[in-house]
């Protein structure tokens, strides 16, 4: 009988985001279902590459079979390298692997191949995944995108298991304003610069509102100044969930342009707010939820294509509202549920 559950994850100190919401949501769901659930977090450092190997070794050396006299009945491990942990009853719910060794390798988002030892560490990471992921009782993936990567790179089968965004009980519908909303950390892989650059090519006076912190905010400020669109772009920085809900509810549409995202709460939150979503063909997880021309617009990752999408939404508000209604109806039909997640994970470990 499963009673005591440990959720294993990694944490980059001084950062928080979707991964942390994901893990905290799982703990709450398990607790609400009557299980004793705790989170085990170890810090993760990916540079220089040898630190990746040290971090993986730390997880392999842990004994999580019992704690303080209590047997650990089930371990649920979430992402590299925590899913290397040894336990006789381990289930994986993989958010993502170490992406620089897989789909990011050789792209401008790759932070591994630039090191002399990058190739060696990349092969080591892949060997670890191939050896230790199959040792789990069952493997779930955060999305079809993550499951496809596991199959493509490692020939490992997994089951996609969706979960609700952290704001699901707070999101609401509202008016259709003059701005497109993009809430996310401002960083290269989220590609906010595509949306800023698109304003050079729009025919409508559509505005952009960004919400999220950045380690390089000056880059975005300089870009906005260089193309002279400061009167049409708002950088809110970090905002509360309550504020986020209001910005979602009263936006014209939601834009989310990451490169090969694993899942993407922004897409789900925008849909639940009855807004059409603008994404790119290479956005990964978000493309699993959006049907082009019905729930939003799927475009090429080019400023001109994004600009055309913005103009279409701004200049045809009736169609924009129809797509927003369709987006909300679709996501409600999916019935994202933490109860389903708990049932699936516990059943896999029983």
C-alpha cells in the first residue's frame, strides 16, 4: 500500500517558474488525496559540464528507501538528473531531459557544445538516460512533445500526462483590449524579440504587454528603443498572479513564441481566459493544443509572419472573439485534472 511519497526534482537556486509550480502542484494534489508527500530538491549547476556529472552522481548516491524510520513507498522523479535516483518503486513524470544534449544541441540555445568536453558529456548524459530511465516502473511525459523526444532520441516509450496550470481556479474572461499579452521570463529561448520586431511591420496600432523578469532586461529595452516602438510596448516585470489574471482577461490575444517548449502554461492560461493564442510552428508543446485558425494562429518564427497575425486579430475583432471562445471550449473539454494525475501516478507504482 502506498502511503509515503517523495517527489524528486532539481532546483536552480534563485530562479522559479513553471517547473517549480508543476512540482508544488503535484505535492498539493497528493496531499489533498490523503498521501504523505514531500519534495526532495537538490541544486543543479550545468556549467562547466563536469558539474552535470557531479549532480547526477549525487542523485545516484542518495538512499531514499526510508527516512526517519518511515518507509518511502513511492518515488516520483521529474527531470534530469533527479530521475537517475535509485529506488525499488520509482515512477517518472519527465518534464524534460537535459535539452542541450538533445533537441537544443547545435542550436543557438545550446550551452553544452561550446565546451571542449561538451561532446563527451553529451554522450555520457545520453548513456545515463538510456540505462536508468527504463529502470522505472513506468514513464510518463509532461506532454506529447517530451514523449516524442524520448522516443526519437532514446527509443523509450512514455505516456503523455497533462496537468492544469497553477492559475486554473483564478482565470476568467473579460473584454478584448488593444494589447497582446506575453507573460513569461524574458530570455532567448522564449523569443520575445520576435514580437517586438514584429511591430515594425504591423499596419494596426496593436500594443504589446510583457510580464516577467529578465537577467538581461537592457537587451529588450535597447531593442525597443532601436526600432522606435516604446509607445507600444510595456515591460511590467514580475507581477502577482492576481495581476496576471487581469492582464489575461482583458487582452486582445495571448502570444507565446518559445522554441520547442516542453509544455507551456501560457498557452493553457490564455485559452482558459478565452483568448486566441499566437504561437509558432516550432513552439513544441503549445502546438499540441492550438488548431490553426480555430483556437489561434500558428505562424512561422519570423517577425513579418507574427506581424500579420497581430494585424488579423486587431482588425477583425469578431473573428478574434470567436477563436477565443473556441480556445476556452477546447481546453475545458480536455478536463485537466490533478485527480487524474494522482490516479495515474499512484496506479503506476502499485
